[in-house]
C-alpha cells in the first residue's frame, strides 16, 4: 500500500488534536517512531509514538500505603 497525499493529509489533520488547555500535543520537531501492528494479515494498524514524551517520570509511591502487604497503613503503624 502506498501512502497518497490525501491519506497523509488526513493523518496530519488527525494529529492536530489539542489538550484541555487548547495547546497542540504534537509539535513540529518532536521525535516520533512509526510501527505497524496487527493480528492478521489483513488487519493492521499504524502506531505513531511520540518519543519526545519519554522517558516519563512515574509518580512517587504513596507514603501511607504498604506495597508489600498491599494495604493502607493505619495511624498506629505510622507512629512507630
């Protein structure tokens, strides 16, 4: 399959989506990768990943949650 100019224009238009503040999420010059995936030969989809958003930084662990026991710490256990 060849990408026609019409298809390229449709992809470009779709990528102009904005966040809640009205700012464009994908900016010119962002580092992107393109991948193709799918389960069956006739079933494919294109993944366009913005590598500029990586590495993302995860949130800090919650200080009152015991991740080993998978339970919330009580007032008594935090006073020790």
